[in-house]
C-alpha cells in the first residue's frame, strides 16, 4: 500500500500550500493517484489497469521536485548525537566513523544518480508516448485503402513474395507477403500472426518498440481471422522450427502490417475445425444422407455445412490440394493424348434429343422446341473421329445426368474426360492407349503433386495407389469366376452390382497387387445401343470398364459404325430411330472403325485420393438435393 505524505523540508505542508497554490494542486493529484493505486492493488487488479496511474504519479513527482527543489515526501529527521563523540572516541573510532560516513555519502550519491536516471528514462517514455499518440502511423499499420486499380507501381506484383518461396536462404531480406490471416495471438507486448496463402503458411512476429507502437500490436491482434493482410518485414531464422507453419524454418519480423480486406461476417465454422483430421474412415459406397452429414462430432465440420459455405471450406490445405490434384489430372490427360496425336474438340451441350437415347436427361425449352442437356459427348465425338476424319479426338467438358441417385459416388453434373479414336484391326488398340494414359497420369501425380498428396493424407489419410506399369486386363467372365470362388453369387451374363465391383477390386488387389485394372467383354445387354457385339459370342460385346480401388471410373467400347446395325441395336433398346436420325445418317457416307471411352474426373480424383465421398472432389457439387452455391 502507498502512504500518502507531504514534504516539509523547509516549511510545513500548510505553509507551502499557502505560498504556492500550484504546489497544493500537485500534492492533491499525487495523493489522489496514490489512493487509486492503493485501492487497485488491494482489489488485486492486474498491473495493466493501475500502471497508467503509477506512471502519471511518477511524472507529477518529477514536476514537484522541479518546482520545490526537494523530493516529494517527508523530511528525514536528523539523528541527535548521543554525546561528545570527539571527546569520547579514540582516533581509531574517528577513522571508522569517517570511513562509514564516506561510504554512506557514496551510497547516497549513487542512489541520487540512479534516481535521476530513472527520472530521465521516465520523462523520455512520457515524451515518447505523447509523441506516439500524436504521430500518424498509417504508413506502418492500419486498414489499407480499397484496391480499385487507381495506381500502379513500377515493381508491380513483383514487390510481393509468395509465401511458398520463403526459405532460410533468404535470411535478412526484406519481404512483403499477402494472404489470409489464419490465426492471431497476443503475448505480452507482442503479436504472433500466421498468414496463409493457398497451401502455405508463415509466422509473423512483432513486439512493441520505438518503431512499433503499442497501438500496432493491439491492431494486429484485433484484425478478424480470414481477413486479407499485407505484412512487410525482415525474414529471420528462429532458433527452433515454428510449429504449425509450413515455412517452419523462417519467420517475418514485422515492420508494417496492413489489412487489405477485412472479414466482416461471422465465420460459420472455425478454420482449425475444418482442418482437423478425420476421426474415422467413412465408406465410399452406398447411400448419402444429407441430414446426417449436416453436422459432425469431435469438433469437426459436417459435409453439408462445408458445402453450404464452400467458398470458406475451399481454403483448407486439404481442399486446396484436392483441386490442384484435379487440375493436374486434366493437364496430364491432355498432355498424354496430345503426344499421341489426339486433337482436343468441343461438342455442344444443348441437344434436340437424349444423348444416348435414354430418359435421364434434363429437359428444357429451346425456342419452342423440346431440348435437353447433353448426358454425354458420345455421339458428337464419334462424328468427329470416325465420320469427320479427325481420327483421334478428346474433350474435357461438363456432363449432365438427371438421375435421382443420392449416393456417395453419383453427381447430376460432373466433368467428363472423353476420348475417341479410329482403330485399324482390333479394339485392343484403344485399351493400350487407355492403360498407358492412366499410368502416365499416376506417374505424373506422384512426380508433380508431392506436397498436395501429403496435405490430403494429413487430413483424410489414404494408402498410395498401387498400379502396374503394364496395366492388368481381365475379361468379364474371369471377373465373375473370381467372385464365385470367393463365395459371391455372380452369373457370367448378369450385371455387376456396386458391392460386387468393390469385392472384385479387393480380390484383384490381393491376387495381382494392383488397385487399377481393365475388364472387358461385358454382356451386350448391359451396354448402350451403339456398342459393337462380340463376333464370337452374341451375348457379349466389345466393351470394357476401367477400375480404381474396385470402382468404375471409365466405361467404353468399340462403337458400331454400320448404319443398319446401329438402327437394329437402337430398336432393340426401344429407341425411336427418328430421334437419332442425324447420328445414324453421319455413318452413311463412310466411317472409320473406332472406339473410345468416357471418364468421370471427380470419381478419378475421389478414388485416387481414397476419399469417401465424390462431393469432396467436386468444387461446387450438384446432386439431386443441391444446386447452390
């Protein structure tokens, strides 16, 4: 506790007050501040609350001394001599007393100098605080003006350094980074913020100093998470790696901190929750329950909640990685086919009839005429390759299926990777291209997407895909036989159920040590009307499926290129030939024997990454229950 007293070095308190009202005002203020400090300490309040009172009181005491010429406080009483020391003491005692007096005087002088030094520091601190309060710090921290492309610097975008490029080799360099504010925490008079750009994060640190005002620390800790920030500072190498940052070998010593765009809406979920590893491995087959997936346990975020706010969910490292892998699949698909003399084409998605003569199409009015969205580029890619003379074509484009299938592997709109090619003598020519194509894609993903694959593993966990350099090919009858040997009821001419496909995938992996294989010679009755029948067995067809982890990711076949046989097969399927007249007519003027297949991009990514739900590999999925955002 503070004892409040008034100095009486030359005159009493009352005399000083009467002589100078300013002194009275000073002593009253000091006394009031002392009472406030005492009460705060008695209430055990944190120092941060009463320290401003203490600083003000010390400043007033300095002012008091300057005006009165002596310290604020009671005058020290002079000790009365106990007797005539000069007469009683010996010369030896006199020397001792003199020595002690000298030591005491030295101590007092030291205390005086220390006191004056403290007073000097306090004055400088007060002056700095006053100066800082009046100084314009907008060039150091604060909300940046809205970027409206009003100005352009000479350096342009090159002023900024990508977070992924930050490394310990850049130690000591000045860097400017931009990203999402992932986390912010205050520690004493410092701020620690984590800034994120795509897959990468870096820790940025600032402490109060002559160049970093306390207001800046408060500002950094107060910016809402997920706001866009610019951070400028010196790149340093910490003594220990930074936990929780991808760029763990470095950190930015902040010199400037500006908010480019502030997040104003409340977060529907926390990013740290959205990034948590899966508790259990879900099944990747069967029905999908939208309501059951609206929430999740263990601090996780439900799939439907993620999709309702997909623009935020996409920011997680796992999702950033999934869609970079997806992009690379398209790139590698295109690269390989271009190297094999294929040409990319673009077919219409508005049709006058069902793409494959089926009923599961989205219908619409086309200027008073009935039309539908394409459920496959099948017919047009045949026209281009076999009838138009391009011979080898491929397309990457949207595919629409009006199937009310609420499963873990079906979508109403997905991206199709389609190819069609002329054959010379046997449709195995197509199978060879397909096998080599997928090996090229798998090899490329391993080579080019290492960091992305690891990020997905960190959250979702999956086993690396096993595949053979020479793709395994079995026929449908062999697949059925393997299932029967495992105790599964499966006829040679019966369609494979999803469960039996999964079981066959497990059997093939155990027997051949591969997650990827091709199965051909499917029963004719389970394939589209344009599929070429097997010349040796009328119940079979020259068709095939490609599997990853026991699920089909491509369906294809040699196509019928004889108009009469096309019409016969269409009638067998109950399709009105008039509705496909333009398709049939395209083969009446000469057509190359040909075959091809259609791949579902989202399903390839889902199965390659071992994801339990195709909605995780579709950026903005469309299923029977979802058509937004």
